[in-house]
C-alpha cells in the first residue's frame, strides 16, 4: 500500500516494522467542548485507515490519548488552558468537564461508525509516566529548568523542524503577532514539558513533581502514552494537519531524545475541513457539531459519506449545499442497493475478485476513498447477479462503514406498499399495525390486519417489508 508520509513528503510503501502487525497512534480530542465536525473529519479518515489495515490482514493495535490537561489555547505555550476555560464557562470542575465531553466525543464517534481505538488513555492518568520521562530528558541534557518550568532544549537536536522549513525568524513573527514571549526559553522553539510557574494560579489540577507542584505540557502526553503502550518503534502516527507543527514536531523531539533512535516512520495527516469563511471554530460562527446536523435532519452517516467523497490530503469546504448534495447521492445509492438486497444467485468468485480490485487499487493508492466509493457504484452497474453484488458491498463496508445495507433496508421498508394508491384509512391502519408489531403486540397486529382485510386489502410481509394490495 502506498501512503503519503509527511516526514518524507512523498507516497511511501507502508511497511510496518513487524510483519503482519501495525502499531498506530492517534492524537485524541481535547475534551473541553464538543468536537466540531472538522475534528471528526480527522477521526473518520483515521478510522478508514485503521479499518483498511485490518481489511488488508494486519493485526492492528491503535492507541489514543484524551487531552484533559495542559492544552493551552495557543500551541506556543501561551494563552489559557482550554480545560480550565471550559470549566469556567460551565461553572463545573475540570474533571466534570472532561468526563462529560469525553462521553460526548465517543457518542459522536458511534453515530459516525468510528470504532473506538483499542487503548484510550486520559492524560491525567499517566502523570507518573510523564514525570519519569521528563527526568530522563533532564539527565540526558535535553531539558532544563528555568523560572520554575521545565523546557525541552531544541538546540540539542541535529534537526528540529522535521516536517517543514520553519525558521526561527518565522516564529519571531508569530511571537510578535501573538500574546507574549516566554523569556525563560533559551531558544525560540523550546517548549514546556512541565509547568510549575504559570500565570494560571487557579489551575485546578496540579501534581507533585521533583520540580514542584505543577502539571504537564501538552506534547509530552502523546509521546509517553504512545511509547508506553506501543513500544520504542511506532509504525504510524495520525492527526489533523495543524498538529504537524508544533505538536508532532515536539513529540518527535522528545521521543527520539528519550529513546536515542528514530521513533515513528510514517506520519499521516488529515487536512482541514473549512467553512466558506475559513477555519472551522468552536468559538465563532456556527458551532458545527454532529448533534446540530441531526437537529437539521441530516443522518450523521451522510456526513461520513461527504468526507469519504474527498481525499484526506485536500482541504474540504463544508456548506449545507455540499451536504445536501451528499445526502441526495447517499439516498440514491441506498435506493439502488435496496434493489439487490434479495442477494439472489451464487457468488461469482471471478467477478467478485475483479470488482474488489477496483476497491483495493483505490485504497492502496494513498487511501483514495473517493475512488473507493466509485467502486461501490461500479458493483451496482456490473453485469453480475445480486449475490455477488451484495457480497462485495458487505465486503467494502468493513472499511467504508457507511451503513449502506441498513439504509437500503430502511429504504425498502419505507417504500414497500407505497406503490399502490391506498386510501388514507388503510394507511392509518397500517401505521397502527406497524406500531403494534414494534411493541411485539402481535395479537393486536393481527386484529388490525383483519380490519384491513375486511376493507378489501391484503397485507403481506415480504423480504423488502410490508406490502399492501387490493383484493
Ligand atoms: P483537538 O480536540 O483540538 O485536540 O483536535 C482534535 C483533532 O482534530 C486533531 O487531530 C486536530 O488536528 C484535528 N482538527 C482540528 N481542526 C480541524 C479541522 N478543521 N479539520 C480537520 N481536523 C481538524
Ligand atoms: Zn498528540
């Protein structure tokens, strides 16, 4: 499989260190608020990647952190702690906020058919491990204490800017435009590993450390959680493109300084979902969440479909018009699939392999999900029986997870019986019968069927759902 690697800036063959096994790390959410659908674009595409690895036969172990401490509103160690801001906003404790939004995040993931990673670690549960690794970095001369905080010394590295060609001057521009410069830093790019002296006197969560009462910086959590659960060599690390610098750059600096060798070979970054007015935000403009889309009548899986229709390395513009187009296409597709649900015939193995190749070729070429979706249309158009078509769609769905079969079943249920022009009275009775069946009150359901029959209509249950015809 060819997969773009941000580290080498080209499509590399994806080759895990140990045959047949993939160690995969994902930067998790900062749980100070709901995830916006931009954040979820990253998790959808990472989910597709994980599922494709499994589909290709790899034994995957995927680990994700939950950032519940230390993520400041600026990536450059300035600004407020996002968690503290969230707690103040809602007059709750930081841990209450963390618990509430962690649950909300996984609820959203469930609606989007995003599988929960094998291991999920809240940063606050790993404080001892962060302290242990920071101690080693101090001993090895990669970290220093200044003004009470512990900083990573980027000048000790041969190469710090691994992903881009940021120059110190560029950062100075950032500092001038930003809030304040930290005079404790020896080099502009240095970053905090452990805060003790901070302007957040009201910081709720603090832990004892050899350097005093304090809390960890954001970057150290991912290095430690990954190394502890996935070992010294990581096959692939994922995140949104904004994480490449400084977050992932700092992760590499810390991990490799600690380990003394290369850490992660392959870096997978999902580009941003934007709105027409630019960057997606939780604080300005419409706060786009999965729940908001649901309130507006969209099936969350239509949003997943919308994401899969574009390549993960292109930024994607969200608008309701674009989502409406995806919704119409999704409905049409599921309507077509409803026509093959009977699965008649025997699976034609040769045809199956031939059509499956369209799908794997697309996915093997840098996870081209748009072409993989086209492969579904190719199946429906193909000159083969329904058994083969259904088997292929079920197979692709292991990766795409678009809920296509379920939606197609719903489509046929909704449409069964609607071909006939039935009077309102019968339609009303049918609704009552449906409700009775749902309640498992079959005696009542039969009674209603008899009433319908007395009015001159026959009710039959078919594979596609309930059908009504005039006697
Ligand atoms: P956060 O909760 O801020 O730590 O972000 C969670 C994930 O969402 C990270 O992988 C970010 O890189 C990613 N992310 C943030 N904004 C966007 C966006 N507009 N589109 C896609 N991914 C994003
Ligand atoms: Zn991270």
